[in-house]
C-alpha cells in the first residue's frame, strides 16, 4: 500500500481560484476510481470541511486549526505540523506549487502556471522575490513536477532549465458530480428570467488584467448595433482590473448589453452554460483554462484567445483569435451566433476533444505519477 499525503494547507477556499478547482476535482476523480494500492490522506485548513465536505468524508483528513488568512502562519505550519504528520508517508503531494523546507517524505509538486515569471508586473515585488526563491528550490526538491498542461511544462524548461523528464502533465477535468444530461431547462429553473430569449455570450473570469475583458467589451459594442438581443454575461469575483472594466463599459456605452453577476454557485453557472450560445475566453494567460473544457464538454462552441495553454486544450475544436483584436473577436462571435453547420461541427469536435480530459483519465495520470515517485 502506497501512503500519500495531499498537502492542501495552502488552499484557502474561495480565494485561491483555479488551483482549488484543479486540486479538488482531481481528488474527487481519484476517489471515484480508487486504486487498491493507494491510500490518500488529506492535510488542510479547518475551512476545508465546510467548502468540500465530500472530500473530508471520503479521505482520512488531518485538520490544521487555523483560518489560513495569514500566509506566514500557513508556511510555518507546513514546516512543522505537516512535516510531523508526513513522517510515515511514502509520498507527499504539494498541490500548491511550493515545497516546504522541511519535507521528510518523497515529494511531488504541482506548478499551476509560471505567471510570476512570465508577467512579473502583475505581482508585487514581495511576491516576485518569494517566487524567485521558492520555485527553484521546490522544483529541486521534487521527484516529479506536475503541470496542468504541456505549455506550463515548457515554461519551466525555458525559465529554469528544468529536466523535461521530471515533468508530468496531469490535466484538469470536468466536475463529475454534475449529471451528464442537461438541466430540464434553465428557463424553467427561473434563475435568470432576464436572459431568456437573448443571445448570450458567456465569459467566466475574475476581473484581473490578464483576463483581458476589454477586448470582449469592444467586440460586443460592435455587435450590439445589429444584434439588439445580444448580452455579454460576466461571472467571477472582482479583481485588480475591476475599475478598468467598469470604465470600459461606460466608455463603450454597453451598460445595457453587459450583465455582471459576480461569483455564482455551481448550479447557477451550470444554468448559465445551458442558456449561453457561446463561451468567449479572451484571457491572455492560462495554465489550463477550465471554463473552456467545461464548455466543450457541455456542448457549447468556444472562441478563445490564441495564447498560452488555450490552443492545447481546444485541440482544434474551437475558434482561436488574436487576443487583442476586437474586430476579429466580433467577427468570430457573430460567425457562431449565425448558427451555421460549422458551429454544429465545432460543438461535436469540442465534445470529442473533452473526452481526453475525462475524470477517469486525469485520475489515472495522477495515480501513475504517485506510483512512479514512490517507487
């Protein structure tokens, strides 16, 4: 029996974004396809049980009795409390991108992206200095480095000269808790009556600068003149570019076209996907791009930026557009809304492509990493 400790002490639920979805979905996939030679234990904050009760009831869980809002306290706990609980483990998987200085067992680390190295101006000097010190040390300590995409692995090679043989791609997956069939009808759910009979372009993203909301606003400003039923629905928490997004909405005069819903529940997001005609994803930086995969899986056409990991995830099943060309975004979106046979083929291709990221396959890849690292 291989004993694995999954380090989730870094994960403050609702705060860390895509890395939380990536980690919890993978662990759920492992639980659903539990191999007989693997025993997984979770170490996490006490808020984990409220945010993900299914995980703490599925896996043996050690709870760190702090809220986790103070990073220094979390890091100290990883080097003491977590280290003590990992002494008898065969392997510790640090899903948060860094390895504590004290790590008694063999180590796997997941690096979700290299944005602090690729786009340093998006981070404070303190964060850049921390990553410049922590990332190389963590990579050196790990037997295996997991990345969500080949693109992230290539950036580690380019930036830090990492041996490519140490890098294993373990992609994200869709949420296997959601039924494969669609909701009876989002319209009948009564969740979004204001969106019924509208042409919905959906973009789920925190308003951070690299999410590139402005180009989408420019596109819908062009399209709304000839398509009065068009609505751009934005979900996601407010980020560092929230003020800039609000200013662009006012400048472009699209206040009646844009619907900002903020962070929504899983159920509401699923209803929005059903209502939407297209998922637009103009982000200029993604380590994976989970909303793109979800849209493909649930049968929605995707227009995405031709940048970072997004071409890899789409695999030719969607439309790729220059991230900064508003006119090209308007043309691509309109070509989907027209509803030609090309759109039908795109949907079919997206569904087929999404099968490469099914939960069983992602779980298999992760378990293979654990077996190799513990050998």
